[in-house]
């Protein structure tokens, strides 16, 4: 089977990019997979895809590249196909409209996957007959403006499937949008097993990671750690990530005299070795569409103290079993949750072991299998299901034969589909 992902910028850094590569890499073990990036601004991607995953771009923003598009006259003209209420709209143009439309009109794939709302609109309206059209939602319906929601409501019925990262968001789409015939399914982000040994629980470090943005509320974490420091001055906090809140957080740390206890570490890639140096992780967001860092920390053997914010943490953490959920915006509750596990080494170690075990459900192999099952269910008479069984059972070159058979089967099925 040929699977094609359409991304905003596969050469940048971000959660959607990382999770798309995680899924694409896993699917590439059995399928022909490509990642098509609308933009390219650097020679090499930050995240290196599996060699079996083909990576190409539609618009080149590298000034020294032979195909540089920055001076193209259409790049200054506004986009009309990409929805104007989408958060990335200002980066799109008449040039991207045309390049994306040309790509989707000619794409040689059995399944085309969009990775953000604006690209899903292109996918729904411009993909040629035949391929399954799958839109991914990496944010949530509730965070979209009324204008964008209206646009999505108008075109999403043309999709075959829409995936969300949480069950809560899947329910929102089913309840608030009329999507007859569209399969809406929660698909958690895949997180691979780290290439480092799990944390041994001896380091007296609390670790947090993510953009230094207001929604992450690291100011609450710093204030909570002031309380932690008063009771357990032997513990320290490391916060990894970059962003506009850095100077503000630095002033807060200095004002509270925490410069020997709270450290702004900057971005880290890979992040897994930094998780493994800690014994406890913290998330203090007011909102998480999924909670990628929660799963990453758990996969490194850390229990996580997280605010019980919409939508992801409550679907990842089993409160009191493999982590703790505390009140959103409540400094005292955050501090109490941290101190509960800092004071009790035995309980912290027990939760760490359970976090490591429970987080295996987010392994890319398991998530990829769910996508394969969904692709199979979207085709009549189980044609793709049979294809996948043959592909999994093949030992010598059968993957390519199965891929070709799948293209033929899906192409035949697609002849009766409408654009």
C-alpha cells in the first residue's frame, strides 16, 4: 500500500512533525510511505525519517537552493483555497494553493493523510478520485474559531476518515459536526521506546519539557516548586524548551530566589536522555490537545504529576496508579502532588514501574496497526484487510507485491468514488 502524508513543514521542529515521522517510520516497515512537505526552509530535517520514508517538498524557501520560490510572484498573493481562519494562513499563498492542488490531483497513493485543518480542506476538495482521504486533527475542535469550524463543517463530509488524538475530541466532532459516512476515530500519538535505559529513580530532579508558552503555565510550576524547595531543598527542577516566556520565567525564578533550584535548560533534542536523568515529571498546562511529553516521560520510567486539563492528561494518566492528576491552575495542588511522590520513595518507584508498563500502549507498532485496521475497514469487502494480512505474512519481497496488489484493489474501488 502507498501512503502519502501531507505536512506543513516537515523540516521544522514540533509535536505534529515528530509524531508524523513516528507513524510514517513504523508504517514503512510494511508499506510504501512518503511525506510531502508544503514548505522546505533548510537542507536537512530536524527529525531524521527512516530511510524507507521518502521526503519531498512543494515550495522551497532556501535562498541558496536552485528551486528557490521566495521571489515567485504568486507567493505574495493571498491564498484562497487554504482557509483564512486557520492559524498558519499568513504563510500560505496563491503559490501554495496551486502547488498543493497539483500534487493532490496527481498523487500516486492509496491513502492520503492530511495533518492540519487547512491541509485537510485541500485534501477533502482537491484529491483525485481513488485514494482514501484521511484528515488528522492534532489540536481540538474546541480551539478552532467559528469561521474555521464553519469551513470544516462544509468540507469534512468529503473525507473518508477523521482522526483525533483523544476520545474527548472524537466525541466533540461526532456531536457537533454532521459527518455522515465519515469515520471519526481517536488515534493517540505514537511514541517510540526511548533508546536510553529507563530512569533509575535515584536522581532528585523534577523534569518538565515543552514550549515556554503561556498555555503551559510554567509560572505555576515555578511557584509550586518554591513550596517544594521549602520542604525538600535537596530536590531540583529542570525545564526544557524555548519560547517567548523565557525572560519572564527567569525574572520569576530570580525574584523568588530559586536560581539554585530551578533551571531553564533550553531546547533539547533528543529529549529522552534528559527525562531519564529525573525521577518525576511535571505538566502544568491549562490545555493539552494530547500530552506528548506525558507519554515521553512515562516511556522513560517517570511518573507524571499533571494538571487534569482538557483533553489529554486524563486519558493518559491513571490517577494514583501511574501518575497524579491535580487541579488546573492550582499552585498548592501542584506542589502537593509533587511533594506526595518526593516524600514517598517507595510509591514513586511503584508508580514509575507502572508508568513504564502502561505507556507501551502508545508504541508506534500498536498505533500503526490501528491505522491499518482503519484503512481496511474503509474499503468494501475487506480488500485491504486481505492485503495487510498478506503483507504481514510475507518474508521475501512480498511487501512490494502486496503494495502493488493494494494499489490495484484500491484503484478499482476508487473508480466508484466522487471527487
